[in-house]
C-alpha cells in the first residue's frame, strides 16, 4: 500500500501532520476500516517522513487504512503548541484526534463505523479517552497500559504539566477517563501488566470498576508478572490477540492460521 504525508486542518488554524498508508489496490469506490495509531504525549510526536518498515503492509493487503496523527502539542508546532497542555492534559489532544476522526469519516472511502484507535501508555490513555469522551467519533479502541486519572500517575510528570490536584481540580477532572464513562458506547480492549511500575494497574482497575457499575461492555487482558511492556514470554500472545481483535471487528473474516503461530 502507498504511504504519504498529509495534513489535516483544524477549525482554529492548525494543520495536523499525519502519515497515511492506503490499502493495496486502493479503490475510492470502496469503504475501508481505519486503524489510527497514536501516542499523544506532550512534545512526543510520532509523524515523521521516514521509512516505517514492512509491518503495516500486511494490513494494507487486507484492506485496512492506517494513519498516524500528531496533535498541536506534539512538538510539531514548537513550544507554543506544547505550552497549551499546561493544566490541560487530554483536552487539546482529544480535540485534534477527534478532528482527524471526523476528517476520515467524511471520506467516501472510509467505513464510518470501523474506526479503531490504538496506543500504549500515554497512547493507552488517549485511546480510553477516545472511546469515552470521544465516543461519538471512535468505534473501537485497543489500549495498552493506560493512565486513566492523572492523580494516579507519578507527581514528577503529572504535576509538571497539571500542577497539583488541589491547585487544578478542574483540569484533573476534565483530563480523567473516569469522568466520561457514561458516554462510552463502542468496544474497548485494555491490556495491562499487573506488575507495571510506571502506569500502575490501579489505573485500569478504577476504570473497569466504573464501567462495570455503568453496565458497559468492554474487554480486558491482564498480563501477570508483566511490567509496562509485556515482555518476551507474553509478546506472542499480545500480538495474536491484537490480530484477533482486528480481524473480528474491522475485517469480519477468518484469521489466517499462520498469523497466530
């Protein structure tokens, strides 16, 4: 599939950098599912004009559009952009990812009921926010080791951006996935290592507790003994689970056996 650098315009003057990989034999008269891969942390952009390897070509051959998007505070717009995140983690990233989702869904070649967002760590946080706060625009989420409330993350990072919970109660509330559970309506899969010493598993536990209490359907995979990465022993399982999730929810067809070995 062909990859190209594009920009997605926001309603307030930013042109968000993105790299999109089209399906092999792309046909604009067809409608394709989309996988949006993100990280989303401040000053941590992922969109670069570089060779990405061949891993994504399998999905291109299967008819999946793949896109990565950087928001206004990703570092692509300098210090002015990053500074917007002060006291506001979650706000501008979600605005820009939602803009990207709507831009995609307006295209005649996008299946507007099959937009999946995925990321790990801060990207897991963004994925959970997309399926709750952004539930009207995102259909599926595949979230690894997500922060769900900045009150649960280390003070060295969280308070550098957010100030303390006492100084910025509104910012912490607005930036918490827990605030938006009632809006959830798609399908979210969460993976977390129960020994994660970076994003503690308590983040996931508090979220699923709220989701259960609100009678929301979701999927959860805990990796016993795993930290912030799932490690070599669990990696094949993690990879196979992602493949299953994509085939079942985006492609709705049988999984080639060789992929699961």
